C-alpha cells in the first residue's frame, strides 16, 4: 500500500468512528467544567453553576450538532416540497 492510500483509509476510518460515536452517544463531557456541572469563581474561588452546559456537565457533540442542523434543513425542504405539490393539485 502506498502512504497516501494508508493515510486516506485511516482518515476515513477515523471519520466513521466519530460519526458512530455521535450517533450512539450524542452528548460528551463539558470541556469548561470537565463534566462536574460547577466551576470556581475567579476571585472568590466559590463554586458556581457552569453556564456553558447549564449545570448538566454534558454538551452536544459538534458532529451531532451538524447532523441535527442538516437533518432540520432536509425536513424543512421536504415540508416545503409537499406543500408546493399540494398547492399544484
């Protein structure tokens, strides 16, 4: 195998594994609070709820967010297409 073919197959495999992870486990750990749901305040060192994840400790993965976006676009296009076909008849 050539190095280019090996690198390409490795990249495709990595993308496939990430897509499977986004499908099976759509939520990942929040990077700001490290999954705890709380953060320490800068000056007082007091625990405060994490604003990024809304104290859940989980965030939607970027791949899943992209999938949801494109699925919503597709659903909206299908709805518009069906409405247009109904108005023609």
